[in-house]
């Protein structure tokens, strides 16, 4: 098959790791013979994951096998992102719909819908859980009865400790920075530069010369305008740069992020498409820039590793003694209860017990637990 320069580089890199496990691979009966590089990467990744006899691997072969899988996943991402550079809107949406389950699209859209409902609010006025949802940091306080999605989809920021310290202590400063990005209409270079200057100024004013990270900034930008901005993490920067044919970005590449990545996305046919009339497609169109994530490699474990899914399915342990409760502020408890009360099936007697339920949620119960308890006692 004919390979581009990028594909040739990935192919040669893969071969260097194949050599270490060649005997194991030769023992696999291969029935599928792809005729393009994308499917070749997918098939070899599947073989490495499912068909190789892992019991026969030597300890020294585990590392090259892992490196081979990483290389192949990068190959899948590079090919899919290359495709995203040239496809029109109908093919863009078809690809996303085809990968709905694999990429946990329904859960991702729940996050985006939730953020859309609060994005006009100031960060300083948000409860802690909402501010962390906006900024991309999951916590035990995210009651799955209300936050039925992983707040870290697209870009988790839990590793950006200074960013979160500043966001907690100076939310008004971040509000001032985000105010430079309009909630609708065009976002200009001047808008972006004003945001960057204000964002970097927060770090300059309140840290000991610590540099402002691009990745955390893009999370804020992408939540503010998911139709305009891509949310980055340190792990995604290289893959996106390679697949989109950009100069290699790093966590300080504020100029290249706009002039290379965002400008590149804006030149694609699918991004420049007219607003669709179809309701489902309109939801995708309003979030089209951030949804470039769905062109990155994903395997069957991605969706099930959602923080929401893991919290929802976490086995309930019986502990001797008093379990440590997840304490919440009164404001957070009130907001969580009020959101739960928006459901159509909440009876009047439950609504009249708001203060009791708020206290239960404040002391550590989930809102579902608190409401169920009241139903059982008084229903």
C-alpha cells in the first residue's frame, strides 16, 4: 500500500517493536488482510490485544508490545484526523454517529448540554461542583444523580494543580479573562489574544513566575465555545499536531494553537458548513470543534473508564464503623437538590421536604438516596 510520509514514519516505528515479538505474532492465524494503512493499524492493534497468546510473552516483551499498541493507536488517530481535514459535513456527522458507542458520545453530549446551561453564569457564582465540571476536574462531590456524565471528557485538568488553586482563590479573574470570548457569533484573534493576556496575567500576578498552561486554558475556551475551540491535554497535543499536519505544539504554544490548530479547523469543509436544520445534527454542529476528539483512537475500554460509570457501578462496601461521608457546602447541596427536583416525577410531599433533603445531601448522602429515604418513610 502507498503511504504518506507521516504513515511511513509510524509504520517504521511499529516495525521496530514488532521485531521483539515477531515469533508471537507469527503464531497468530491472520484472516483479515487490510488494503489501507488505517485498517492495517486497527487490525494489528486488535491482534495484539486479543489474538496473541499473552501467557507465552516473556517479561521483557511486555514493554515492546505496549509500545507497539501505542504506535498503532497513534496511527489510527493520525489517519482519522487526516481524513477530518478534507471531509464535508455529512461525512463528518456519519463518522461521529458510527463511533457513537465507542466514543461514549451520549455521555459526552450530556456534559456539553450541562455546560451549555450554565456557561453564561460567572465562575465565581457557581457552586464548586459546577465550577469543577466547567474546568474539567472530577471529584467525589459530583453526585451521579445530577452529574450523569464524566466531567473530564475532552480534557481532564486534575493534574494542573496551580490552575485549580488559582481558580478556587481568584475565580473573578478567570471570569474577566473569559469575558473576552463572546458567547455567540464570531470569535476573533483579538478576542483570543485578550483572553490569553488576561489568563497569563493571573499566573504572573499570583504565582512565583509559574507559566500559565495552554491545556487548562483550552479546556476553559472549549467549554465557553465548543464550536470554536479544541480542548487539549498534554497527551493529545502531539497526536493532534501530527494528525492535523501542524507544527508540533507544546503546553506554551498559545500563538500556534490559534494560528495553526484553530485556523486549520476553521478551514475545513465540515467546520464551515451552514447551520443544519436537523435537531440531532444541530447539536453536533454547535459543538463541532470540540468533537474533533471523536477522530482520536478509542478502544472498547474508553467508555467504561468514564468516572461517572465507575462511580455508578462501584460496588457498595459494608464497612465496620462510621464511613467517611462526602461533605458538601450548603449552596452545593441546595443546587443539587433543586436540579433533582426539576424531574417530572417528584411528588409534592417530597418538594415540601426540601430543607430536610438538603441537609441529608449536605451531610453526604446522594440526592437519590435522600429522596428515596423520604419516599420510603412518608410515601
